[in-house]
């Protein structure tokens, strides 16, 4: 009876984790998609204060949503630049760096033991075993282990040139299906394969092309 109760408790905990994750992701996606419509408001003399407050709130919301995995928060940044033009591009760029950095640091702070327990609860046995194998290793040993176990030719190459791979992943259109900017940054942090300075330099360069293009060529570049 006790074994049955223990198994039932584990099953309900697993279900609760899955439900919470799905609820969070769905809610964040709804907020991101619906708020883009809210941004389509008229700018006219007399409502400058309201516009300023909306811009600052939108920028903060954008940074938060961008940090959430599997959420296309970048759409809010694009909507802001499309609506307000080059003058908002720098703010969007800084918020992008803030959102990705927050997600990366959060990933670094998550103990690998916690990830192991989560993988165990969700019955991701291969992931759990991999995490258990890499937990006691330092970064070089961890990287060597992952390269050695990579089943395809491309994976060792991506691991060796992981900073270039990170930059490319952040710029892939529709990357929310592989975690979005927040998910990619979170995984990068949790993997412990990226140094903090290296990650910061990578995202500073990787996310700069669009804001710079908007500042130089205007919002017309977004529709091309």
C-alpha cells in the first residue's frame, strides 16, 4: 500500500510540474501576442505622457517575456520599433540584452541536482543519466564528454564552436520552437559550457544587426 501511495504521489507531482509549465508558457504566449495589439495606439499632441509610460512598460514587459522559454517576446520589440521608429531601437536593444542575460544567469543558478530531479520526475531517463554523468565534471571535461557522446557529425562541431552556434540560434527566424531567446539563453546557462563574459559578448554582437539596421535605414527594413 505504501509503495502504491508513493508511486501515486510521484505521478501527481509529475503531472503538477507539467501542468504548471504548460500553464506558464500558454499565459506568457497569450500576453505577448495580445499586447502587440495594444501597442497600436495613436500618437498625437497631448498624450505624450501616456505614450512615454506605455513605452517604458512595454520595454520592461518585453525584457521579461523574452526571458521566458518558448515565448516569441521578440515580436513586442519589433512592434515597438515598427511603431516608434529608430528612436526606440536602442532601448529595444538594451532590453533584449537584459532579458537574455537574466535568463542565462537564472540557468547558471539552477543546481544540476534540481535538473536531475526534474528529469527523473518527468521520466526523461537519458537526460537524467547525462546530467548525472556531467555533474561532477569541470567545463573542459564536460565538453569533452558531450563531444564524445555526440551521435552525429554536426553536433561535435557545434559544441566546439558553441558561441557561433549560440549566435546563429538566437537569429534563426521562428526560433521559439526550439526555446526562443529565453530558452536558448537558459539552456546555455544551465549547461555551464558558456562563460559569463563570453555569453555577454556573443549576445551583444548577435542581437545588434536589426536595431542597428533600424537606426540607419529606418523601420522600412523590418518589412523587407
